[in-house]
């Protein structure tokens, strides 16, 4: 009778469980290392967000340093805080008198974006608390302001003569100045032909304030006397040679005192008008004077009756 084949299970290899355990240990170690690496990366990122060069704290410190530079009159620090492309204020922080500068700058709130920061700040101007928003950008390894804290100030003047605002020469064509917050000084004029008292005005750094300054230099009596004499000489000559359209029987000695009139022209160009009447017939005489840069003398004058071409006079 045939015998059925016998099958025997192979004996377990004692090395295999050790290899499996070793692989499991290596996988566990790798997983732990990966988790540690991820945690470390996240930790570094969190640390950089809190205290790195692009952090909220760094942006806060940069904005506050800019305000402090304006408050202390540190021109160099204020300049370095701005982006190279940012428009600069017309006058440096140091030109503002110390007692007239902003005080107690604070950062009230900050909102970070991708390399940008929108920062709400407060400071005092005189005894007023001002709230402003400053936009900063992370560029070239530092936070920098996108624009100056200055605000545009409209400038108008009664006469076309140079005026000093914070040491800046304001000429008739200036139109406006971009000025930092603070109290600004208008220098007095005490010249033979023009006079104006010193004055001051405040800006708070908010473009919505709409600050406007009306400068009020005036001609001295000596200036008006000189213009009047030129006009009188012109009219007397016209009467003598009958070269002008004057009312009949007009007496040049009866000319009234000239009236200063607004005139848009080059710096140092001023004008007066003299009404001329005889009975019901009337006209006017305009005398334009051109002063030297020191406002001491008239370098030249022109005279003209209404509707006529101006001629040299004086």
C-alpha cells in the first residue's frame, strides 16, 4: 500500500523578526525626524514672524523710528526711512523749530500683508492728537515708508515777491509746498520796498486737512512813492507831447494815490493802478515795477494807459 507524502513546515528563520523590527524602528525614527523637522521649520517661521526682519515687531519699530526722526529733527534717519521713490517733503525735519515739532508718537495698530504693513499711528501737534495711517514696504532688507508724512499746503501771496517758509524760498510760481506735521515759520520781510511781519501756521500731516496759507507782503510807502513818481512823469510827458489818449484839460498834478493791484508775474514784479478822470471821461494808468532780488530798488518800470502798449518809464 502506497504511503501518503508527508509535508513539514520549514523552521522559522530567527533572523527575519529582527530585520522587521529593525525596519520598523528605522521607519519610526524617520517619522520622528520628519515631524521634528516640520515642527522646527514652523517654529522658525513663527519666530521670524514674531521677531525677524519682516516681522510685525520690526515693522512697528521702523515706523516708530521714522516718527521719532521727525520729532527730534533727525534729517538723515527720516530720509533713510523712506523708499527711494517716495516723494520728499519740501523742508527737512530740522527746519521745524523744536517746540513746534510733533510729540509723543505711538503705533496704535498694525496690519501685515505680504511684505507690506498698514500702520495706524498717533502723535500730538500742539495739544491735538492726530491719527494717521502709514503704509510701509519691506524692501532691501528693511521696512521703509511708501510716502512722506507731509501734506500739501496751498500757498498764495498778495505780491509777487520771494517769501521764506521754514527757510524755503517761496516764489509766486510755487503754488504749494509738501510740509511735515508741525508748526511752520514764515520769515518777516523788512526791505526798503516790501514789508511783512513774521507769522506761523500748523500742519497735522493729514492731506485731507486742506491747509492754505495766504502770504501778505505789502509795498512800503517808499515803493508806492517811486511808482507814483514814475506814473506822474509818464502822464506829464504824455500831456506835453500829446502822445497819449488822455481826457481833455487833464491836470497831471491831480493824479490820485496809486492803488496796489494783484499781478501774476516773475518774482519782484509788482503793479499799481492810477484812476484818471476829467468830467465824465476816464481811463486808468498802470505802472509796473521790477525789483532787484533784495527788494531794495526798482531795476526798471513800465507805464501804460488802459488799452495801450506799455512803455519804459521812471
